[in-house]
């Protein structure tokens, strides 16, 4: 005999029409969304409220995770400003984020489109990342030159072993105010890259060890760093931008303190294939990675479009 799970839905507030005029602030628009009954708009409004409360909560250990691809776009400026504002204590990202931060500090990417001819681009030594064009000279050779110089400087100062968090601080101190790694370094925000070998920076670390076989990358040291944060945290929260390893690493470590108390996740992935990137935040409750009483929301949206508006609303909310 099969059992049936009954889902009871309690009636909520009446759905309100959104009303906007020339004097309506962005904060007011987000308030309007919260009562609109809209399909993703309510998740958006809820997510902004969660972030505002999480950032303001002095007892909360605050994580931000993001995929590297967005750093190739203008969204890099928003990520940089959030770290400059000291809204987060720990950032977890992918190697691509480091690659793009270095490359864009020392050179420029170009606007392109998804419809460009990739054979022609290859003939011109141009890589395409979605609608962003990455000249070869702005990427591989440049990152090789910079990373070998940065690592050699540390090595000559007697450093023979580094965690990914220390690698990120090393890079940040050599960049400038346009860089998210610079502001993480400046504000003592730890940046951890669990998949650091999957990118140009990781390849350069490996190449460095071929010439200096006594130099070691200490991934376990990152675990020591994160455990030190987690085991002392009274509360924890995360703003997760995109899925993959950066999202999972954030959730994974928070299971050791019985889960996140705040969680807002933005994704374009769908959950029907069972992927981690498609999994809603609430799925993590069953794994103990998000608490049962957590304030949580998942928003299906393209982040380079929506994050500037979220940031603007947060600036207004936190100022008030």
C-alpha cells in the first residue's frame, strides 16, 4: 500500500498589482514585488530581504560564492564593491575568477556576441566566453608572466608552501582597486578556491613546482581555515551566485555547524536532472547543509542582468 503525502497550502495575502511612477525608488519596487504573487519576483524580493538581514547580523559568518565566468563581465565591479563594503567574511569561487581578475586588471576584454563565428575568432587568436571576447594575449601569456613573477617573489622570501587562500592574498596585493581580489586582501576576506587546478592560475602553480620541486600547494590548509571559521560561528549565511563547486563547497562546510541560517541562491539551472547546480536551496535541508528554520530563497535568473538591481536595493536598505 503506497502512502500519499498531502501538501497543504495556506492562503496568503491578496495579490497586489505593481504600481510604479517616476518617483518610485528601487527599494519600493522590491517591496511591490513581494506582494505581487509573481512567479520569480517574490523569490527575488525575499532574497533581497534575506541578504539585508544576513549582512546586518553581527553574529553571522557571511559567505559569498560565485562562478568564475561572471568576472569576465562588468559584474566584476559589483563583486568588487560587495567585498569593498565588507559585506562578506569568506568568498568561495573557481579558478576562472582569479584568471579573469588578473587578466582584466592588466589588459582588456572586448564585447562580442553569442552568434560570432568561432572559426574566424580562432584564426584571430581570440577566445569567446559567451558574449565576451578574450584576446589570447590578454589571457594565457599574461597570466603566465604575472603568476610566475608573483610566485617567484614569494619563493625568494622563503615561502615554500601556500594554501589557495594565501595564493589569493598574494595575487590581490599585486592588483589594484578595480580587482575583487585586491579588496579581499585589503579587507582580510579569505578567498578559497577548491578547484584551483582547473584554470590558468592553477596551471601556473603546477608549472612553478616543476622548477621548484620543494614548493607545495596545501589544500588541507584551506580546510583548516574554513573549519576554524565554521566551528566558531554562532550563525552562518551564504549568497550563492551560480552553482558548481563554489556553491557545493559553501554548503558542504556549513553542514558541520548543522547548516546555513540564511541562504539565497541565484541560478539558471533546472532541478529535473538532479544536478547540484539545479538543486533548490531547500534540497540542502535534507542534507543538513541548510537548517530547517533557515531564511532561504532560490531565484531562477541570469545573474549579470539581475545582480546590479539587487546590489542597488541592498545599498539603499543597508543605508537606511
